[in-house]
């Protein structure tokens, strides 16, 4: 039963979740910006002012974490499928998570300092 919750399965689940989150964000981003552009300069300025709210800054930070994890895990998947990783090794998966958290921590520190 515990085999279901192995590192590989968690990486697979997180890859799917982050990919879905990025897709939803991308669609919402395109719809928001295009609608604001069509509505005119006043509407665009109002939308941009609303997007400067701290809640949206936190969402941007979460999206950045999704991009970092999804990209690094994608490289992990490519390496595994090409046979560059030894079977049963989770070191690369741990490295992927650690690097993602490191990149995200730097981005968070820069966002807070801004």
C-alpha cells in the first residue's frame, strides 16, 4: 500500500497538478489582458492596478514555483525516459524538489524585497 505513495508517484501527481495550474493561469491571464485591452486604456489601467494587490502577488509567486517545479521535473522525466538515470534511484527526484524550493525561495525573497 505504501508503494502507491512513493516519491515517483508524488512527482507524477505534482507534475500533473502544476501543469493544470499553469494552463488555468495562462488562459485566465490571456483572457484578462485581452479583455482589458479591448475595453480601452482606462479599463486596462484599472485591471493593472487591481493586479498589484498582494493577493495577486502571492499568486504570481505560486505560479513561479509551479513553473520552476514543472520545468525541472520535465527535465527529470526526459532524463528518466532516455535511460540516463539508474532504475530505482530517487536522488534526481530529490534534487529536482530541492532545486525548485531553492529557486522559489530566492524568488520569494526578491518579491518581498520589492
